[in-house]
C-alpha cells in the first residue's frame, strides 16, 4: 500500500486543532487521505474511529429485539 500523500489529502487543516496539515501526520479513512497537524492528533483520530467501528460491528451482531 502506498504511503498517503498531502497532495491527495481531503483537508488542509487539522480537524482537532485547526492548524495546517503536516505530511508526517496523515492517515487513510474509507479510502481517503485525512491529515492532521501532528501524529498525536492523527493517533487520537485513529483510536476514536476504531472504537466507533468496533461498537457498530457489535451492534450489527446483536440480535434484534
């Protein structure tokens, strides 16, 4: 898998801080490159997304009722 590139990033500013996106702080989400101002913000995003995806997967497995 190729390394995410700032040129393909869907945002120019970090959604957490509002600061400009940095090339070393990118991640991919649902096939899109998302940027952050630092690796800490990127990691916080990845952790939050992971948590919600796990909860949604559990909900889908739960019996209706």
